């Protein structure tokens, strides 16, 4: 198990763990990519304290984040219609009022999470573009 396998991580990322609580192959691959991205001494990272960034990995992460954002906006609102029916049908009952309140809270949470994911998507794409631009400028300045 990796150091990532905390109870909190298992709760927040159940897709990343198998029935035995071990990271899935996909999650291990993502963990390796994250470790390499965060490590200046990883292969391709310059070894001697240098640094490199995998702009393709950043772009891929941005694209994945964008897909999550799109799914959140559709799948995250999947219960809205059913909850509205419950709250309307049981408007005079505490259950109906509670359903309406829960739906409102849920929509606020989905909107806040969507905003964060959208910002993350843009930051990943901008970072990749900045690294590409800076690398090109350095290569140009060095005459390569």
C-alpha cells in the first residue's frame, strides 16, 4: 500500500481501491505520474537537482479535470427532479421541507465544487502553456 492509503483517501477516492483496500492498477499509475511530476530528481527531472515538467501530463490532467467538471454538471444534478417531486408532494410535511433544504444545499455544494474544478482545469492548462512558452524562449535564447 502507498502512503496515500489513509482512511480519508479511501473514503474520498473509493474508485482508487480494490475490495482489499489496495490501490488499483490505474490508481498506482496515477500515483507514479504524480510522484514523478512532483519530484525534481525523477527520470527526466535533471537528476542533479534540476527540474523538468511534463507538459503533456499537465495537459492530460487538465483534460481529465474538464471531463470531471462536465460529468459533475450532469451527474451531480441527477437527483434534482426526483427531489423536487418529493418536496412538492410533501410540501406540508417536514420531509418535504427537509428534501427542499437538502436539494438547495446539494446544489450549492455542486456549484462550489464545479467552480473549483473549473479553476483547476484552467490552471493546469495555463501551467502547461507557460512551461511550453518558457522552454521555447530558453531554447531560443540559447540558440538551440
